[in-house]
C-alpha cells in the first residue's frame, strides 16, 4: 500500500524535470501549477492527481491509459497533453500552458456580444468534434474549463479528465449524491443525472448550457438547492433567451434550446452539426430575417428551406449512388493499404503470438506488390485493441483502404476472415473467409494478397506473381515456433532475443528446410552483442551461418538477403557486398520498411548521407508510427550535421513513443555537438534510464562530462565501463568515446584500434560520428579508417584539430 501523499507541493520544487512556478488552480482533479519544463525550456500546466487516487493502483492504471488516449488529441481548440508520469507515488499530467482567462472569468465581468457568442461557440463545437471523432468525451464541460487566449482563441481544458475522475472509484456506478455539485451540476445532462451511459450528445447538452450562459449572463438552471436544480434539469425547460436578453435572434435561441433538449435523440447528433448551424448564423445570407421578424415568417422560411433541402438531398443521393456505381464498375482506386492486427478468436490462452504472426506475414506478402504502399507491422501494432474509427486510422496513416479481420485456429484447421474497407466511406467493398489446414497457412496468406490485388485492380509483375504462387507448405509445429520466435524478437530486449533464438532453433529442428526461420535466427544472433553484451565474433559467425543457409534454401527471400547484408556490414566490413545484398532484398520486397532503414545505416556509414536520408524517409513513410523508423531518421540527421532537423524528428518520435531511448540519446548527442552540455546531460541520463546498461549511451554521457572537464564524473563513468569490459558486457569502443572528450588523443586512438581488432559494435560509425571529428587530421585515425575500409577524403575544419596529448584522467 502506498503511503498517502499530499497533492500540494512547495513552489520551486522539482517533479520529474518540471519546476513548479505558481499554483493556478485547485479542484476535484487535484492541484494545477504553472511549471517550467527544464528539458525543453517552456512553461507547462502540471496537474497533480488528487490524494484519493494515490492508493488505488487500478484507478491509476486506468488514468494512465486514458491519458495516453488524450495525448493523441491534436486540435487548436483543445489543450494539448504533453506527458504523464509518476514521482514518489504521485501521478501527474503535463499539458499545454495557456495564458489568458477562463470563460467563467470573462462572464463574471458581464455579458458578451452575440457575435462573440457565435465566434466562441464555433470554436467550442470544432474542439468537441475533433475529440468525439477520436472517441473521447469530456463529461464536465463548463465555462471554468474553457480558456480564452489573449488572441481570442478558445481552448478546452481538462478534456476527458471528468471521465477519468469517475474511474478513481472502483465502484462502477455513481449516484446523484456523488456527483460534483459546485459549479458543475448546472451543466450536467438529464441522462448523466439518471446514471445512464454518456455519449457525444451529453457533451452537446453541456455545450448548450455554456452557450445559454454566454447569451444571457446566467445559467439555464441555477436557482435553489442541488435537489431543486436536479429536478429542473430532469423535468423543466429553461426560460427563453429572448426573455432574459432582448435582441437575441430567434435562430440562435433555437440552436441553444436544441442542445438543451431533454431527450438526447432530439439534440444535435454531433458537434459537427452544431458547428454548421452556428456558422450559418455567423455568416447570414442576403435576405436573412432580423431578430425582430415574426415567428410566422420564420416558420414559413423553415418550411420552404426544408422542402428545398429535401429536394437537394434526394438529388445528391441519386448523383452519389450513380457515381458510386460507376466507380465500382471501374474498380476502387486503392494504392495504399493498412492491415489492422487480426483479432484472435482461437480457443485457449497464449495465442496472441499466432494472430500477431499471421498479421505480420500478411503484411510482408502484400508488401511484395511494388505498386501498393503497405504500412509496416510496427505502426499497425499501435492500433491493437484501439477504439479509433477506421476512417480516423486511415487518415492518420494516409492510406486509401484498411484491411481488418480475424483468425481462428481449431484442431488442425485455421480460419481467416478478411474485410477490405474504403477509408473515405468506411464501407467494406471486399469480404472473404478462408479455411485451410494449418500446414497450408502460408498459401492462405498468399491467396489473400492476390485476391486483394485483383480486387483493387493493381497489376502484378511476372516476378511478383511467381513469388506469390511458389509452393510454400510448412510444418504446423515448426511454423508455430517460428511465430513465437519473431514475436519475442520484435520485443528488442536481451531476454526477448534469447527466447527468440530458443523458439527458432526448435522450428529449424522440426523443419530443417525452413528458410524464413534461418533468416530470423540470423537477425536474433545479430542483435545479441548490442542488447546482451555477448561476443561479437561468436554471434556474428552464427548469424552469418544462419543467413547463408536461408539463402541456400530460398535465394528469393528478401529477409535472407537482408540478414546476410547486416553481417557483411557490421562484422565483415564488406561494404560493396553488403550494399549489393541490401539492394537485392529491396528489389525482392520494396515494401518492407526495415530494409530501407537498415540500408540507410550502411549509406550513412559510407558517408553518403543524402542517399541515406532518402532511404530513411522511405522507411518512415512505410512505418509512420514506428519508434525505430522515426528515431533512425533523427539519428541520420544528426550524422549529417542537420542538428535542428535531428532535434525536431527526435521530439516527434518521443511524441509517438515516450520510452524511445534512442531519441533521447540522439537529442543528447545533438546538444553535445552544439555545446549545450546542460541540455545534453539530462537527455543522455533519460536514455540510460530507459535502456539501462547500454554501454554506448553511458559512454556518451561520459564524453560530455569529459568535455566539461568534470573529472570526478568522468572517472566514475570510466570505472563503470571498464568493469563492463571485464565482464564482456562492453567493448573498447565505449571507452574510446569517453576518452574522445579528453585531451588524451593517444589513449583514444589506442582504444579505437583495440575496438577495430575486436570488431566491436559501433566502430562502423567512426567516419561520420561527430564525437571523433577532432581526430580527423590524425594519421593514426586515418589508418584506422583504412582498416575499416571507410577511408576517404574528409573535410577538416579548424575546430576539428586533434587535442594535445596528456596523461590519463
């Protein structure tokens, strides 16, 4: 049980990397501060959760999960969520800090003009529409949660936090007596007070209550005790706006009263509809009746308008239907597709790997079709279990269609149901169900890929047809072990890779002719030196052997060519051979994002940064939500010396994946290159926190300490790395990085030579790494580059001159 912590903290104190500057609010959701982000140098709003949440682990997990959903909201009328973290048992949410005043403060100073009501009301509707499209409700909309910026923009605050506050109780029900009363009850909808399920129309009601107050200067229901207010909300209609403020147009009154209708089905059904009507009022057409016009005239206009609208709708429907039929006859213009993670309907537990594996293999098969852009696995897995609508997912990924489906395994059979849905209309235009023996699963996936290509009328090349038609029966048990192996490899952790190797070895033992299993085994051995500190020599030899066997079994396997290319690049330093293998792999399957990312690394190491950036961008376009593809692009910007772009791309990656150690590492290295060492240190420390024990990250922090001449901290880092070297968990290359920040050029070069002899991971970056620019003129350094096969004329600036040799630290 956590100890109960106070929700109030002293000004000036740090929570995370945020320094508290002033308290700006306090309420049911805890205390709100203006704070300064020490890392990015900006002011933010920091909200501490109320003490009631501290000891409720389930509530805190739900809150954290919902905060991640809110962080995806990106709209000019919604306050942006930046971060969610914990410190000493206190959870806190970090959002955009918005100067100005709340609408509540503005209303307290007096009524506002009708034009201002319409202008702010449109912004309120736009913000609600964006959130509802993302599947997020507010549930506590009120003037105090609407901030008005000095330039006149309305921002919705605490979006979703009312919903989250209700999760702080483990009881799933909530009585009327439990509802927050002060300043909140007058904006509650009838269905909320009855304990019914909230919907977008619940927020529409609250928006109507806010509009009512803006128009009249008073709340729709505010008089009497809470019980009287509840009774009035449930059964009474508020006074007409015109009675309280003469001059309010009948049209605006009708909009507000429609929002406040007791029955949700009689209100606006979406915030978009509300926004449309407010815009119509804000931009009147010639001949629009003035507020003093009679209701009879208005009703006749409404009747005529309704008839004309009906005629237009019917005509539009006929045109839409005709166009749709013609488009269907021509075939849908689909050039890009995203495959959602297949739902697993198999009986029994521990089947997640199977559905995920089938998803990945289906993506790989579709990616072979060169005329079709297919979003890669990593981006698609972020939507696993997502409640987002298909049009929203398609919009985020910029694709024409989405493939969704399910997989069910029973006895010796597997059934796959697939449905292709057009992004714009959210309407399926192709549906199939496949049922096969488990040993024919690969053929099933290829049949799905060919059927999709045929449906969207993409012409397959002869080579693509050959690859999709080649016989690919597989032993079911071997295939299952292969899927488990890839599942653990995708975790990119030391223990995960070890388990991956175990399963892949089982797959090969069952089926010695399984080429993909050998290629995957090579990938796993390749990762071990980096993630587990294992011997480069032993693991790269095993990786080479597995890749060569994969190619012997299947020379047309893109995965096998890529696996061999990585060994030739990182261990053999056979640059031409590695490039040839990468190009063959891309020619065989140009839709695999990882191939372009790996190839971009090779091009970077060879100093061809313009080509490297092109390949890295291709990887990012194919896998837009992948932490690896995005952080890889940022790292290449860094090596290219494009530091502003590297920082911007790293920050974008952190927004996608807050736990991206590579991105924090890149930001730290960029700041070091810019000599902003006070910014570099916290970024590198964060990278180490996220990836404990990674030698290169630790070494780069030591480099910064060394450049700053902080001898004690430098020596501490060196001792840590020297111990790791003795245990075989680090190499001489990491020590060389630290010494590169000291005047001891001789020791740096000795360690680099030792790293080359060891064939240590990382030495392939020597030519482009800014950490070693000071050695570029040194003949010994140039000799090391020759040993690597990377020597070429290097532009040397005066600032790159080597340091004067000195004694050890």
